[in-house]
C-alpha cells in the first residue's frame, strides 16, 4: 500500500440505510488537526456498536470513520507539546462521532485532545482500558470526592464498605468492579446475565445481584439502606431503584443510558438521606482531570485480569463483534488492531 494511503473503516448513510466497509483512502482526506497519529489500537465500545448499527443518530455527517478512542504514535506534529515518535492516546471530544475516529491506520486530531501514553501501559493495554475504563475511574474518583472511603472499626482496622455496580458485565461496569475490589471495597455486581457470575467474581465481586431485583419496586420512596455508594451504567428504572437503597449521604455516579433517559423518582432520598446523584461524562474532561484519572488507572488497576479478558480483533471483524455487543454477548473488552 502506498505510504500516503491508509486503510479505514468508512461509514456511510443513504436514505436511512447505513453501510460500512474497509476502504483505502488518502491520508490527505483526514480532517484538520495539528497532530497526525499513526494508530496502533482502538477499541469497541457499546457506543461504537450503536454507531456502526446506525442507532441513536450519534453521527450526523458522512462519510465518517467511527472509533471513539485511539492510541498510537505521533507521526507529524505542528505543536510543541508532541514530537514525532511520542506515544499518545485519545478518549472523548466526540472523536468517532463528530470527528473521524480510531478505526483507521491514521488520525489527524487536535493536540489538546491527546494525552501522553501513561508510563506502565502499552498502547494495547491503554485501549483495553479505553473510554470504558476511563469512565469507570472518573466514577470512582467522583464517589471518593463525595465521601466514599473504606470504613474503619473502633480499633482502626479496615472494614468492608459496600458498593454497587450496575450493568457490571459491560465495559464500564466490569472495569469499575475490578478497580473497586482492588481498592478494598466489597463490590455487589448487578447483571441480567447469570452466566457472567463467575467472570464477575474473578474480577473481585463478592456478591452478584440479579438485575431484575433492582427493577422491582415496592412503590415506597425509600427502601432499606444497602450500599455506601454505587456506579450505575444502566439508567432508567435501575437508577431510580438504586437511589432508594443508598445509605445516608451516599452517592451514585451515573454514566449510562441503556435503560432509558427517564428518571422516575422522588425528592425523598435526596432530602431525608442526603443522597448525591453524580453525572459522569467522559467526553470533554479537562487535561488535568484526564492525566489524574489515567495516573490512578496505572496505580489502581492491575492489568493481568484485564489482559486475560481482552479480545483483539481486526477492522474486518468489527461488524460481527458490534452485533454481539449490542446483543449483550461479549465478556470483557474488545481491542481493535487497526493494522491486523
């Protein structure tokens, strides 16, 4: 393949019908940006699967290159912060939605969207974490900022602090389970897939909560206090039910909408228990927050389990794996080797 040509997955829309195929395009066709990155890996997230399936109208301009995150090496730079040969990663900033993303062998992006690849991670590991892991860490940091910590007994020894993770078998949920358990929390993992119980326990979950249990409501504005904190990746009815079961002054970090955007609850949990609802958005975090979150990921996430539960695919396999993700059939993380 000529040096100035690259392979890219091109998404098109015609009269409401969505198609995508791998094409050879000129690197000059890439959108504007002051840094050209030679991509090594991207990842396949639920949002990527929606985009490939034309669900949700997350992409408005075609042709388009999906892929909401990427990691690779700087090939050319017009800014002083990054030099050719630097390893970098990118999550957020609507890349793969409004700007061409990671499902290509190169990307031209704005330098302020990038951060240096954290020392201790390879580009493959960074994408095994990807937007999902970054979101999970932002949620953990949000809970900590609002008071979540390991309980101490009267003699100073640590006691278990119960934290719930909903949608635990998904990308954000599974990494949240791993992070929280490695920090020492007792993690209740909620899933609608009983066959995922052993997998979630291998990540550190100590209790498996059936999703349907969280969806059943007694109609009371408050239920028995169960958790000192929660990370909700589902939304809708699940989030409403979680709010009623949080302990006094506990927080729930909400970062998912697959269960719907409507939140049918009352002000009672917020007034009488002081519950906090934290919205987590990984799209446009400032540089300092991105660096802090990735530094915590290096510190708090053991990569062995992540490596064991990561599947690596090529661009040609994206269609099949996207369908599996939408059908809830994928366990762990899917990393895309764009050069395979």
